[in-house]
C-alpha cells in the first residue's frame, strides 16, 4: 500500500513538470505522453530546482513512463565510477550506466541494482549473441530479490532518430531477455558518431514497467 501511495504522489507531481526544452519525435512513445507544462516549480525538489537553474551546463534526459502515460525531463545530479544518477522533479532518481538502466529510487517497489556489464559491452560493440544480466528488486516488504535473465542481442540495423531538432544516424540494438517467469525487450539506439546510447526503451520491473529515454541537447 505504501508503494502505491508513493507512486501516486510522484505521478501527481510529474503531471506538473515543464519539459525544459525537450523535443519529441512523431509516432513514438514520447509523442503519446501527457505533457502538461507548468509555469513555475511549485512542489519541485530543491535539488532539482538548483540543477535546473544551472541551465545548459547540466546534462538532461527526456523520459517517458509508458504505462503511466507521463513524461518529464530528468537532470544529471552525479556521476561516480561510470554510474550516472538522474534526478526527477520529485526527487526520485533513475540510475544508468552509459545509458543502460541499472536502478531506480523513490518510485516505490523499484529496481535496486543491476549488473549489465555483459549486454552493455555487446550493445556498444554492435555484437550479436547471448548474454546474462542480473536485477535486484525490492518487493512490497522491502526485501531484496535478485533475478537472472538470459538475453539474446540482435542488431536491427541502421535507424535515424531526431535528437533535439537534428537527425542522428544510429544502429538499433535489441535485447530480448527471459527468466523462468518474466520476459522483456529492451531497445537501444547507438549513435554512429561517438558510439553512445542516445535513445532507449527499457524495462524497469513489474511496478513501473517500460521507460523510454532520449538525450536532450543542452
């Protein structure tokens, strides 16, 4: 019950979020989200406000929670040992490793941690094959549960995406993962220039479901 209440509180705040200049593509997950612009930062976490006021010096990601039909912009709060922590307006966080999601905080029952070293190396190299990933989730009793997934990675070929207002050439890498009782498909668009993940569609777990991300030019 507590997890549901925390998610409801976050969803209410998220619906008040300004997108801080993020742009969308037509016919994709971002385009279908309920984007409600706010004239001020009432209810925003003070840490988020401080980052937003720093302007273009702070990296940003556009995110959309597909099942909740909500979208926002998150700002980079810290980087440590290759792990990026992105802050939402409500003070919740998404944690990524070179663009791959490895954790969430403040959303209720979320992803506590992940080991994505194998799929990350293959995705960035454009290499097909099989890999393993490991997720640790918190259940409703705040107990940690670690699960192993066997994943097949395929290169779906060249794709053009719009980042900001400019087209970017990428390759689309698909990661199809399964455990004994769960399955999900992650998608990663890797830029031809710089070889970095610039757009994703990733599974966060049963509670939040799918989140999509896209880098925001600042």
